[in-house]
């Protein structure tokens, strides 16, 4: 079909992909031809490629909520801080549960004001096909502060929040 294929490391003759397909270059070669990268790899992986991302002056890198805020220095929620993130070269999209919390907190704060809020979330602990991630038919509280309030505060820094989560 004419798709270009790039490998994580520099291509070599022992690479299985190279035996099946023509390899057009490495991940670094691919980045030289990208304007925007949506990195959906597991948490911690984008940091391994930070030097490559930073070496490409025009590259906009968007990472998912598993990464820490410090990766990009900008955490994004389109509902609450689009203008703050516009034009940035590195952006972190907060986790899905923090995104929902941000939308809710932003709407209340914008219309009524929030001096202080305590957020409680009840969320699924696992998918049925991922039973290794948690038990079924149980409730598992996160003892102490959950990651949600600190995540929301990377988008809405002036709202005082605490959060607790229960996996169900």
C-alpha cells in the first residue's frame, strides 16, 4: 500500500520487520517528518524519547495522563484551559477521570465560585478481561489523597481541592 515503516531503533538486518518489509528509518527519522505527535505509549515511555522530541524544533508533542505534569509543564483540558495550552510545544492531557472532574469543577467554579471542594469518585477498578488489575465485586478505597485533585489543579491551579477515590 506504500505505507512507510519506521522502527523504534535504527533498522538492522536482524530486525524481523526488515525481513518482511522495507524499513524507511528509525523513530528519530520519523520525528523529523512529523508536525504533531500524539504519544499514547504507557507512562514513563515518553520520557525515554524526550531528547528526540526536544531536538525537533517544530514538533508538537501531546502525551496522555499517565505522564507527570512536569513532562510538558502544561496540562490540558479543552473545556477549562484551551487558551493556556494554545501554541505550546509539549502538552499533557490529564487522565480520563481527572478530565471529567475538571469539567464538573470548572462549570461550578465558573458559575458559582468554589472556595474549597472535596471530590469523591467511585470508578471501575478493572475491565472484566483485565482481572489481574483488581478484584471483582469489591470496593477498594484509595487511602489518602487520590491523584485526581492534584491532576485537576494542574489545569485549575486556583481551585482548592482534595480528592478521594474508590475502585468498584
